C-alpha cells in the first residue's frame, strides 16, 4: 500500500506495512513509538502484545544490564530449565522488525524518563523489583545474613552479587519466608552436587556448595500450614529431594485436616501433601530412603524473627531468636499474633525471603514508597499522561511468570485503548531511538544490541558445553561488554 504524504497517523489496515513515498525513514517517523524500560518477563510480554495488537507501532526495549531476560535469567532456579523456555518467545519478539533492544543503558542515570517521554509517544516502566524488604530486626546486618534476592543472584550470576561469597561452613541454615523462592534456596543448599553440575548454576557457586557444611535447613513462616505461600510443585521437589529427609513439628498441624474440607482444590492438595509428609508413617521404600539421608529440611510454622543473635567472639551470627505466634481468624485472612513466648535457634546462616521490593529510578515518576509500586489504574500511571507500568512495579512482587504475563497484557491493552481512543496524542511525529541514541553517544554510553547479546549467548553456551552444562554465564559486566564488542 502506498500512502501519499506522511501527515496522517491514522492506524493502517491490519497487516499493512504503512510504507510512505518518503521511504523507510519517513515510515519510521510517522509510526507511534513506544519505549519499554526493563527486559524481564514484564517488558517482553508488554512488547509482544503491543507488536501483535497494532501493525504500525515500533517498540524499543531499554535494559540496564548488557544481557536481557531479567529474572528468567537471574531469578529462576538453575534446576528449573523448563521455566526458562519463555526465552525462546522473548527472542522472537526481540528479533521482530518493529522491536529493538538497547542493553547497557541505565534509565534514570544515562537517560531520564522525561527525555524518553519527549522521544516516544508512550513509556512503559517494567523494570521489576531490585530491592529487598528488610527484616527490620536487630542483628540483620551481621555477617551470615543474606537476602534471598542476593543469594539467588549469587548462584544465578547476577553481576552485582558476584562477590557475595556466603559462608556455608555452618550445619544449620534458617530461611525466613515460605514462598517458592525460599524453597528454591533450600533446595539449592541441599541438592546433591552432581545434579547441580548439569545446570547453569555459576562455577563459583558450584564450588562453594561442593564444600558446604550445611546439613539442615529450616524454612520459617509467621503463620500456619494453611497459609504457606509456596506451590505444590516446589513442595513436591523438596519432599523428593535425593539424600534428604523431612523434619516437621507434629503440633504445628493440629486441626489442619479438619479445616481442609472448605478450602480451594490447589490449597487442599498442597496441604494434604504437607500433612502426609509431616504425619504419616512412610512406606518401606520411603523409610529406607529417609534412613540413608544425610541432610534434613523442615518447615517451622507460627514463628517470627525478633533478633539475629551474634557470636560474641566474632562479628557473625550464632543463631536467631523467634517469637512464637498464634493465629487469629482462619484461611488466607488469618493474622499472626504474638503469644509472648520466644525460642532461640542456633544457626550460622540466615536467608531472608520475605519479598522483593521495587525502587524509584527517577524522581519525576510518581512512586508509592509504602507499597513500593508506581501508583496506577490498569497500568496507566496516575497523573502522568503517556506513562504506563507493568509487572511487579505495577502490582508488587507477587505470582509466577504467567501472572506477570497477564498483568503485562493488561497494561498493553490499556495503552492500545488510549492510542485508539485518542487519549494518547499521536498527532506529532516522535524521533524515538534516533534522538536517544544521539544523547547516549554524547554521554559516552554504548548500547548493546540484541545481536550483540547473541554473541554473549554463544560464548556462554560454548563455555558451558566444555564442562557439560547448558551454559557458563559471564559474571562481570566488563566481560559481557568485551564479548559484545568483539
């Protein structure tokens, strides 16, 4: 289809390329331009939906690191390769003719949100949650206390967690929180080293875990078995983990079986598996397996941390003091209330898995510090025309990748509605990446393209192949950039 002139920004018919007599340059300047900040699942799912929904929109994705995929690369457990298959879909999106990737660009520092808004018709913030929720108790700054985000980042190759070097010389580790990330950390700490050798876990983490003295992991939650946050898949993996046996407190499960009849099926199945693991006499084969186990894991319910206890002779931890709780109410809405009782648990490692937290990256963007989200209605940032958000920045850190997919599609739908209704002004041509690239060049910032990332990807896979792993990740930003620019 030949469009005479270049003044109209009406949506072209579905499937049409919208090419004008001005050629590609004018085609580009006429098209609506959307910028996405963050290349994790939220960013890519938002981009995917926008590109499919309209045939004329161009999408640019900006990422702080030289490598894409966010928590799929740095959050998903090494022994869950099937979860990482979404990378194939994201790669298709990144290679689409109307999508471009710009890695190694720190939005808020290298370029401001205001500058992006001047260059694009819409800006979508999808940069996730890179902060930690604090435990908020004395002693949490002692050596031997880590956030799950940093611990997971360490074994998954997040560059700023490379030097974490957690001390694994103790026998007992305590994990605070009972969600899937907590179970990932417990499983990695207790997994047979031979099974981890076949994953993309980093080499330094593999070497540290091979020397680990951790033999017992307690997974602590402030409420009861009926409120546990993990899913059945992760629990089943713990129950069947080779070389381990469960160690539960029978009294934690009093009254649970009776309460099961009224709960939804997923919660019911999860709780039944817990009850079976904790209370039922195992069969002969399972008993034999447990007798041979050299490592132990267990849930501890109705407990809240009140202090991390220091070793008086060293600046590191000796244990953790827990408050004993009771529940008021029932089901998901039950509240943990202090009983006044306390107990001390000796341990040498504490991993806090009580949630990730989004941070503000630019003072011009509205931010709710209490909820740690950008205030929004269906992904539209309040009191900020042309600004949108998706993923954990929109909702807080909840759910699995599929949850983020749906939440990102919702934001993309809001954006499409605003384009179609005229709420989003498309009447002025915007320069998009053309002006931002010029700004970055002036500031000495060299973006990494998706084909640059593919060079990094190939090097990592070749390195992995040499040691029987799917990949051996590059751990330093400088190494990544070196490979990208070779």
